[in-house]
């Protein structure tokens, strides 16, 4: 250990990863299950989220050994780093080499809201009958904007966000997608007395017209980005919603955190519920865990307590077809947040 400390003190690069395997010093410490060394490397600035050539982080390696102590050290280092970056606000998530790589710098419709809103979407069913909304980002690749396999998540979300609430409810949903969660809200008995949907993409709006959403009683569709209408009379004039949900495409955590700031004005009271599609970092268990904790902390900052439920995700390979995966973990962490009891 003294030799390693001396090497660090004279400038050994803790960011270094060998070419053959992409292994860093932190990876090696996790492989050796050396808790003291992991602590030292993290304290001295080792990159907690560096991935090797197999796309494994040191946290993933700790998980593979069922070493909860080392995994927690690495995860908590990630939470501290991300919270500090958020506090400093000096650079965006995409610009920071020390931050999670949730989405690479992407000027296509998959990574840019402005490009997404100008893009063409395709509503169809795949070979297995699954409903899908697809975005073509280049000649060889399509991205699933929303896919039918999410229905189980949405069913649990509606169940958790409406349990114990007396209807009819006032509901706000940001981002229509395939309309799964909006259809589930409409199936409540009684259906919402006010059901506001914010959606900006013209192809989605056309699809909603075809499905008759503009004629549904109590439904109001705001054709805009949520940032442009969230403080409008159409929203604030409702007097607060019983349930608020958001699931947008091509937005990152910075936009989700911004949405959190509006929740005290959007929720009707202490029994009101908020949830969102918790998919940030959901192709890596460490990244997903870190962002789940960060979201909980940021919700607490605006006066909300978050509770989490686990929803099992089917492992069927045919969920994806040729599209890019955006959720590849076996468990979905479902958030439901309510205003803190300050009494």
C-alpha cells in the first residue's frame, strides 16, 4: 500500500487504462476486493465510472463478487461527484469527462430535442405484435421512442400513483409516446375530470388526432414543449394536479431536474403523487443506481419524499429487434414522490 501511495504522490495517472483490457487501477482494486485500496484510489481522484473494454466499471466488478461494501464505496463516490457537478453547474452533463455518460454528444434526434421535434416518427408493430414508435437516426439505425414492453411499468405506475386517491382525479402527463399511460389513466373509474397532456412532436400529435384523443371528455392537449407552457394559465389555472407524470424523449437528467423545480406548483396537495420514467443510465446497474439516488436527493431539495418499488422486466430478446436498447436491466425502479409532511 505504501508503494502505491508513493506512486500516487509523484503523479501516477489514476485515469490510466491499459489498451489490452481497458483496466484501470480502480478496476484492479475491485478485482482484488481490496477495500482499503479502493478507498485510497477514490480519495485520490480515481474515475469511478470508467468502463473497461467489456463495458464494466469497477462497481460492476464489485457486484460480480457480491462485495456490497466495495460497491457502495464506488456508488457513493459517484453520487458525490454528480451532486458536486450539479451544484457547481459549470458544465452540462454531456460536457463533463468526470460525469456519467448517459448520452454521448449527439446532434441527431436521439440526443437533441430540437432535432427530435423536426424528425419523422414511425408508428408500427413489430414481428411479434409489439406496438412501437420508432425514430430513424441514420440509414442503419432506428431508436425506439417508446415500445409496447413498457406497458407493465406503466400499469404499476398508474396503480402506485392513484392508490388511495378518491376520483375523479386531475392528471398531468408530459410526453404521450404510445399513449399507454394516458390510456391507463382514462381507464380509471371514474376517469380523470381533467387530463392534461403536453406533447410537442407533430407526428405524435397527428397520431393522437387519429386515435380520437382531441375528442375525449376532460382531455386537454397542449401542443408545446413543457418548458414553454409549464407556467401558463393552462397548467397553473387548474389549481394543482392529483397525479403528475413525465416521460420525455431526447432530454437528459438536467431537464428532468429542471422539471422537479416546478413540482411544488403543480401538485394539488400532500396526497398528490409524482412519478417519471426512470430510465437514466438504465443500461448499466451502477449508473442506474447512482442516478436513482441523485433523483431522490434532488426531489428532497424541492420538498418531496420519493419511495421506490421494483418492477421485474421480461428478459425476452425480441423486445428490441434492430433498435438501440435504452433499458437492459432486469429490474425497473419505479419512483413515487409526495410532498413532505412538515407538521
